[in-house]
């Protein structure tokens, strides 16, 4: 164990100059985004440190603007961790997928596992996941759960998101998209080239490879606190999935508009026939209002979809950062003689 650690400031761009020096130097990197994880991250690092994967292990912690004392806990772990540990601090909260991308850019492993900080994924499953990917020569291995220890509404939202992903991401049917996943260095290098402000890790993976498998693992009840995923966060995540990696919502809007136009033509023909051949003045104020409200609702939906795409394009063009790194520190940095000492800039900016 090394009781000293180096503080390293990273350079801008999709891959920092410091991080890009490293060829895979360990067998396995474990990337953990930290948010309100002060009570669990120490135990997680301790349990991971006891593992002995082929080629060795390193841990990367990314503090995504956590409002609790996760920063102090992670800094203390730099001095006590029994394995190489990298600590990265985001300047503010950017979201889980942004934090994971930051961690992936600093991983040196031939394989990289991403997992949450809440201990619901048993650390002892890490080596089994890694060995399955390594021996099977898989690019990506996801995990699936026999029983998920989440609230009912959260499980329902996950099932809905996975069904939508079946269509939008063209993923293998039935594949469960879990945040507890293992990726080969090939996939990590490709995924980390993305510099947009709205990353969705699974969408990026599906654009890179189809050599994907899954294994069943245990899912434990949450030990401390409650899930950081509120309904609002889940909706934002779904919007990333729906609008960042697919044009299908726009095409659905086109079909919805065409369907309403067809109904309008049918209604107009029926009205003309009634007026000309039945010699009756069309009546039905209530039905007219229903049609108007229906058409107006569909039009508003279409405008909303278009607005979401335009808004994201606008923010991307104006340089909305994917993440801003305040500090990077390592307790063990093989091959680096001295800190770079270059001020950090937001990721994804030029």
C-alpha cells in the first residue's frame, strides 16, 4: 500500500493527455460513480480490495458533486486503500452517465466494470463477471437479476425503459441494460470518444459492438438511505435514451401527423356528403370540440418532440460541458514522474 498520492490535473478533450499515456496496465478497472455514498463507499472499496482478478485490480471513484461528505471519505481512502485507487471530483453534479464516462477515461484495465456505490451489487460478483467476459472473449457482459431489490415503481420504470430500448437502440431482444456491466478496453476506447453533453452509456455501447452477453447475479437490498433516482431523474434518463441515439421519435411524430391528417380528410368528406346529399346542416358541437382537442394535443406532442431535439442540438452547439473535473488524485500512478500541473477544463469543450 502506498501512503502517498499524486494530484493530477487533466487536460481538455475526449481523452486527457495524461490518461491517454496508459496502455492497459491492469487486468480489471472498477469505475464507481459516487453520489450520496459517504456511508457505503468505504465498505465497497474495502471489499473490492480483497478481490484477486487476473492481472490485478484498480478502482476509480468519481464524486459527481455529492452534497454529503463523500469527498472527505474518498480522499481518506486514497491513503488507506490497499489497491491502486484514482479519485476524481466533478465540479458539480452532471449525472450518473456523465460520471461513468469520466471514470472510463481514466481506467487502465484490459476490462472495465461499472457499478453503483450502494452495495446492492455484491462485490464478490465482480470477479465472476470479469472472468465471464475474459474467458468468453465478450466485448460487453451485462448483469441481470433474478429478483430486483428496488421499489415497485422503480422496477416498473426499468422494464418500460428496457422495452423502449429494444426498439430505439436496436439491442439484442431480452437483454437487460444494467449499470453493473463489464466492458473490454476496445469498447471503452470507442465509448469515451463521445463528447456530447447528454451521454447514455448503453446507447454508445450498442453503436460499437454486438458481441454482448449477460449473466445472472444477486441483487441485495439497499443498506443505507434511498435510491438517488427520483421520477424526474428517470424521465430525464429516458429522454436521453429516446432523443440522443435514435430518430424514431421524430418518425413517430411524422406518422402521428399523417394519421391525424387522414382522419381530417375523412371527416371533411363525411361533412360534405352530409351537407350535399342529406340536405342537413352538420351538427355536433361536442364532437367538433373533441376532434379539435385531439388534433391540438397531437400537434403539441409533435412540437414537443421537435423542441427536445432542437434544444439539445442548441445546447451541444453552444458547448454545454459533459463534465468539469475539479481534481484527479491517485495513490499509485505507475510510470508518471510528476504531476502535470495543467488547469482542468470541462470535458467535451475545445
